[in-house]
C-alpha cells in the first residue's frame, strides 16, 4: 500500500522488480531454538502500549514511561491501518509535522527533527498485531500514512495522536530473546537464518543509511504482490495476514514475533527512498518466501 496505492499501478520499475524477484524455498523444518521461551519473556516484561484504530482515528494512551514496550494495534475499522511513530525533536509538536505529511503524502522529505521511530504495520480489519521496541523519553507523533482511494493518507482524515514518553528511573528490562536476526540496509533484509515454519522472534535492526520498514504478508491462495499493490482496502483482501515493523530510522531496533504457517509470504519495504521517493520495494527490497 502506502505510495504504491496512489501511484500509477503500472509503474514499470516496480513490475521489473517483481519479475526479477528471487523465490526462496524455505526449509520445511521448524525453528530449532526456543521460541516459546522468547515469546514468554517478551510478554512478561514489556509495558503494553495499546492503540485502537478506527476509520479514521486512533484511541490510545497520551503518556508512558521510557523503556521496553509492546506496541499493540487493534484494528476495529474496515480499512488497513498501522501505527507509525515519529520522534519529534527540538520541541516540535504534532502540529509542526502535520503540514509536511500533508504536503508530501507520506514520510518522504521529513526534516531532521522528525525521525521515523517504528511502530507496527499493518493490521487488516478485525486483526490485532504487535511489536516490541524500546521507547526513549521524548515526544512522538503517532500516525497512519496508509493512503485512501482519493490519494489522501489516513493522517489527513484524522488518524494522528501524540505520545509523550517520560524519563524513567526503573531498572532496565533485558532485551527479548530472538531466534532470527534481520538486518535492514539499502535495499534488502539480510537474515541470520531463513524464515521457517513455526513460532519465531525476529530481532530487526536498521543498519542502513535511510529509514526502512520490514513488512510481512501472507498472500491469499493464488494471489500475487500485484494484487496486494492494487488492493484499495475495500472488498476481500488478497492477503491473509499482514504484520511488521513500521518505518524506523538508522540504528533502530525492534522485535517481531511470528507464527509462520505454510503459504507464500512477501517480505518488503515501502518506505520512500531518500533520493527519488519511490518505495524501497521498487529498488529491490522485496523477498518472496514459500513455507511448506
Ligand atoms: Cu489508517
């Protein structure tokens, strides 16, 4: 979605990327580590940060204390929604970043005081998704920049709120235990071991020079990325699951738990490129993985 939805659906470069995409056949064996333990340790320790998405608004907390958070999104609307955090520095507020988002229809061209800070992306209607991240003290814009049919992005229709993260002197909580490390760069995700069947916890780190996402979609039977690209959010979705990490600036880290069942998965990044504003998927940041 994102830029692709209100871009012409026949962008030649995007289709070239689709044709040249590598199809990886993941091994059928399940994860050898201890994903159950990993999930438990994450769940027990992190502070929940719950957002409810509607068409087109968020309900969620205005304040939390710095530390490890489990950011959860419950989509009660009829459209695809996500939670994108943007860290606001230099005393800036939501009202300062709003006109920039409005003008650029997304995250392209953000000033240095507005840094993408992750979040969870994206929840199909009726779904709950979550991600674990450390939130540093400061002020954040919480927005949804998924586009509508009319070319606007959801933030223009009211999907925005502010989050204040207050300093905390509480004892630090250990990082969740990860079973896979995923490193984001220009323009790919590098996996310490391939995605496999079963439960796993990904530790995702942006080691690149630009902000990146890591979106994971399980395609509906017979559907392709072309169908995902063309889906307007109305009618049956061409995917059965969508989760992932929203755009995060270089150096950012998040933990994503997956329970991978057999099917075809698309793993990609739609963050806008710093040079040409095209979604990174068009620069080759797209993997298709078949799980048997
Ligand atoms: Cu939305």
